[in-house]
């Protein structure tokens, strides 16, 4: 993680590891703010306090006398840290999915980067060195990807829950599975929209949710055939409908979850055999 912070600082602090760059002690401290396998993308430093406005109240978070303030943009969050002797302690952490806007204000006297959240919180830092405009652009684009991907995934989950709770809204289960598949396509578009966003981190989350939804649709397909024997009247339509839902589930597993399809394929074979049997019994072949 140490190298991660150093590389991030080199991208945004114009003097690299010189007077404007972080010291080894700073790098060591900031690296401890990262969680799990979080990756730092950009670092900005400031000689001034971090300014925060929330619910009409203004707050100034100042570093110690010889310390600095930092903005650390990662692939998941925007972190604000005031050096009070414990850099590993984050003063403000904003998930990128909760960033609503980023404003870069620049004049001859001052430069400020303002991060606005969906909860109408405003946090600003005045960089003493570095490309605030580039950092702001990264945060804005990555936040947009997280927000839009998250909204599409939430919609896919809600569609599944609505189908489970209010089956009458989806007389044909295929409508629900098609809608879920469409929402995942929108999520994938948001993930890959910009070249400089952390596509793999976004994809990791997308794969996790897609796998969950693919398994859930597989379960729903199986449930549709509960108590239905291929020799029953109308069994062909039931199994064909279930097969359609299963096909969508399998496509989701392949296209968005990068998952193994063995269990889907086994069910597909069983459904195909049931359809063939039912058609033969009822003279539909």
C-alpha cells in the first residue's frame, strides 16, 4: 500500500517527492487509511484546514501547526485527513457513490476543490500543490459510475423482490427476468463508461450482485415447475416459461458474473427433457 500512495501522489503533486510531496512518514500514515484492498488514485496536500458545511453548520478541521491536510481519492472513497499527529485517522470519509458533485474553484489568490454529497454536505480543501482540476475530474467521473451502476443494480434487485412479493404484476415471469437482465446491462455500461475510472473495482461489485441475481432467477425458474409433472396438462407452457427464465439467468451468469454455468446447464437439460416429454404426451410434436 505504501507504493500505492507514492504513485498516487506523483500523479497529482507537481513536485513529486520534493518539497511539495509527502514524506516517508506521511506515506506510511496515509497508507493505513486504506481498507481491505482499496487502491489510492490521487492525493492532494494543503497547508490549510479542511472546511465542512453540513446541515447549515460550518466546521474547520485544522492540521497541527507543522502539519498538512490531505485529500485522498481511492477507487471507493474520498478521504479527508488533517495531520494532527495521527495520519491513519480519517476525519471525513465519503463513499464515491454518495458524491453528488465536484466543484473546482480557482483564482489568482486561491484554489479550492469542493466535494458535495447527496446528503447536501460540502467538504472543501485548498491544495497547496497538485492538479486539483484533474483530481476533481477523476472523482466526478468515478462517482458518476458508482452512482449509476448502483442505481441500476438496485433497480434489478427491486424488480426481483417485486416479482416475488407481487407476482400478479408480472403475469409472465420472463418480463421480470428480462427487466433484470436489462438493468444489469445498464450497470455494465456505467462501469465501463470512462477510461480512467477503476473499472475492475466496479466490475468486482457488479459480478457479485449479478451472481446473486443469477442464482435467484435460477431458483425462481425451478420454483415455477414445483409440483408440475411433464405429463400434466399445460406442463409444456410451464416448463417453456421456466426455461426462458433460466436462459436469462444463465446469460447473466456468463455476461456479468463470470460464473460457472454447470448448475444452470444441468437444469436446462432437465427442462428440455420435460418439454420434449410433455409435447410427446400431449401430441404437440
